[in-house]
């Protein structure tokens, strides 16, 4: 059985300057309960790995607004004018990565791979500082794995074994990040007393360290 | 007569819609490219893929079917057509990168006669990021750029892009409110002059040289 915790207990695992992964795509499938607690703490200096930085002041955007993020490794910041402004003023480090490469780098870490070979970014600025390799006369970039101290993800359903299932387009990065972090905290909208059917499980429970009952806090 | 922004976009979106074949798997950029689905010809049904993890994107949600857990890549609530499905980001980008998308339609800040595309960064001014665009353009079978011909009067179709590239040598076609160009190994080929434009108009608003081979 996976340990159930509260959002307030979840932030006890965090330390300043850690690398954290946060699931979600814009405002869809975002683990907001932990974010809401994290911004109340004095912790700071995080490196954020996420698809985007959400919108100004809401959801993941709160982390930017509260000045918690030193560096963000993301694919897009255009939806959050606060991130764009901080970036233009050199007050935050932004490492923009092609979204598919970002996803595969997270998977590579979780899957025990030394990286991935991708044609994405060849001939663009994304090449800078990266090794190139030729396979069968085609050029690829070597993209290295991404690992986090803590991953916080959303799930629509979780059972007591930590198995996760999803509704709609909430899967996004929530499915990959649990493989690539030392501590994995899952905010589930519905905690099921009966185990999920083995056929329904999307993320195997062995990746989940702690579960938060999102329903108890009114997430919908 | 000066076209309004809405009229301009509609002209482009209607023309883009003519490029789809029945059964195509299509990815559309946010904004103008997405509008093309409104003007699909009769008998043409396409499967729209959205990078956030929806295959078979349907109509926008309305008051009878709201569900905040199903959105398109712009974060707008959508429905999923029969036969569609939801996938994670790995599968979504495997579809794109792996060559499983028939047609991709994106906007551009700049596009050039060599088929280079720039649409993610204006250094020092605005850097929204590439999102999924770089992965998408690498794998797609056909890449169409749908955009207004100029930005505040300045040409966007250039001899050579000056902004950071999204992809090199990959654009197949450019559709604007003035013209339709193919991009051949030798450069731009003007294939259609849109009703509100003329060869003169296109020549003065296009930085790149082009061959004229109207169909």
C-alpha cells in the first residue's frame, strides 16, 4: 500500500535548489495542490522540468510568480507573460527544448538509457553544445537523460497500490515523470478502494511513492 | 479594397482546407491553421492530432459537454470524434517524429526560398519557445505554412530566414491571402494568385525571388 499524505506533508520532502518535475500541459492535468503549498514555503532556487510554465499566476505559473524557479527546462513559455518578462530581464534561466525531445529525455532516464538520438533540432540553434552522431548516413543529436529529485504528477484515478489511470488529455507528462525521479508524489482526483483492473493501469504502482487524495481537497 | 484580419484569415484557412485528402492525419498549429477544419470540402474527413495527446480532435465543447480534462494544444476544451483516443506525450511525439502525420499546417514568423522555417523566437524581444513545432516538422510527410503574407507590411517570405530556425529545408508549400507557393529544390514557385491579389502585388511584398508556374 502506498502511503497517503496531505499536500502540506508533501512539501516536507522538498529542499531549496532541488530539481523538480511537475506534470501537466497548460492547465490540463496539473498537480495544483502541492504547488499551492510549495509557494507558501520559504524554499526557492528550484530547477523546474515541465512542459511549459502555464499561465501567469495560476497553476504552475504560481511557481514563477512566487520566484521559486531559478531555471526552467521547458518547451514553451509563451503562454506565461511573467516567465517571458523574467527571461527578457535575465532573472530566470530558461532552457527551451523541443517538446518531444524533452519527453524522451525524461523517459530515457526512467528507462535506464544513456540518452536518445533524435533528428529534431539538426540545423537549428538547438544543436549548440550537443554531440552529433551519424547513424546509417543520417545525422542525429545526442540528447541526455533528465532526472529529478522529486516528481509531482496528476492522475485522475489511483488505487491504494499507487497504480494510475487517466481521463482525457491529462496523461501528457504525468505518465513519464514518475519513472525519472527519486521521490514521486501523485495527486489523484479519485482514490479507489478497489484495485484498478490490471488492464486499466497506465502507470504501474511501483513508481508511486506517495499519494494525495485530491478529491478530499476539492480538485475536479 | 483592404481585407479585414478576419477576411484575410478566412481566405487562407479556406485554401488550406483544399490541401487535405480524405483520411489524412493532420496536425494544425494554434490560431489560423486550426481554422482550416471549418472549411473541409464535402466528403473529406480528416483525423486531427493535437500534440498534448489527443488523436481525433472534434468540435469545441459547449454547455452540454464541458470537460476540463479534454483540451487541444491551445488549452481549449474540445470533444473527441468516434474512433479517437488520448495518448501521453511520448506517443504523441512518436506519431509526429516517426512520420505518421500526413499533413502539418503551421504559422510562421519567417519562411524562406530554401524551405527553412522560423516560428519560435525573436531574440531579445519575444521567445515563446518551440513547444512541439520542431518535432512536428521533422517527421511530417508534408509541411504547409499558412500565414498572412506580410507582418505590418514587411515581407515574411524571404531569401533567407534571419530569425532562429525551427527547421531547415522542410517546408513544402506556403499559403497566404495573396499567393500559393510550392517550394522546389530550386526555390519558390508561384502556383496560384489569390483573387484579391496580383503578380505585381506579390512581387512587391515577397522578398524572395520566385519562378511563376501557375496551375
